[in-house]
């Protein structure tokens, strides 16, 4: 590790993830998605826009009999993800590919994966201040990828009845449902995430299934903080299963 990197421990110290001290860093949304998603043993899974590999590595640790591939457009982040894979001795179960979700068909054959997970860029280009660091800007703003792009890639790459897991701003829930159905991925399970009981919903966790019939389960809401800005018991349970909490407000 250098002064330009930090290391976070997950799964009781069994998994160590390096990330840039100054560049893009994962946040609570990635950890909540890893907690929300579930996959079957011996499944083959894809993390679209994998960044430093956080989702693929945590999920590989949670589900020891699964295999994972991470696709990342930024060479620097893809290289960091490769180092994280090697550091944790997961080369036989996790592979990192440098590539563009818009051209995912060049990297993978159709119907290659049982599940696709992604925490997509979800800030519109015209929305908010653009970070001057390109690594952060590309990860957070819809510059080189978007929910529509990621869902189109997922539909092409999923096996019949394959599943998608994602997290998205609650303010864009209508858009999420519309795009799911436009790509023939039916929303099957959702959970709204609130900062606290007095706040509007911040995120929605969503599971969709390719070519499935209509039937949506709305799970109880997830609250991050109690009134005193301490983590709720459910969030503490999440952290005990995954890791100590990262900085709030990551990507």
C-alpha cells in the first residue's frame, strides 16, 4: 500500500480492498447493493462498471461457490481491481476485463451470465457540479454509461430468466421501472432506502428478471440512521456481515 491508497477490510478481515485515497471511492450504496443481492451456488455473474472490484469481490466472498467477472471502462480502476483480485487470492473465481458496457458484446458472448449487478453512474451530465477528477466524474455522471446502457448490456448477456440487481436514486424510480420494462426485464423486488425516518427516500434497491411475468414485491424500507445520526440496527448488521462503514456519500 502507498500513501495514495487505503485498504478496507470485509467479511471479518478475510477480504481486503484497496482503493484510491484521492480518486473514486465506493460508498454505502455499493455495500447496500452487495447486501441486497443474492445469487445461487455455481452461478456465473457479472459486475458491470466494477470500479475497483468491490461488488464482485464481496459477493465472491459471500458466495464461495460462485464465479465473477468485472467489466470496467477506466484502465486505472480496472488495474486496481486486478490487484485486489490477486491480493485476495481469488484469481480462479474473479476475472477483471477492461471494456465498455456500450460494447459489451465484444467482450462476452450472449447469454453468458446468470446474474448482472451494477451500481451505475446516475448523475445526469447537467445535474450538479462535475468533479474535476475524471475518474470520479466518469464513475458518477452519465458520461460513458447510464442505466439504459447497463440494462441493454444486461439483457444481451443474461441467460433466460437471469436476474439484474442495482441501486438507483429514488427520485428516478419511474425512469428505472420504465427502462427495466423497455428492455424486457421485469421488476420483481424493490426496497426504498431512507437516510432516517424524517427524510425522503434516497435510493431504491431493485431486482429484475429477464423475460419474467409481472409481480413486484415491495420490501420494508431500509433506514440508515437513527435520530441521533447513529447507524440503525439493520445497518450495523450489514456492516458486521461485510465491513466497517466507509465514508458516506461515495459513488
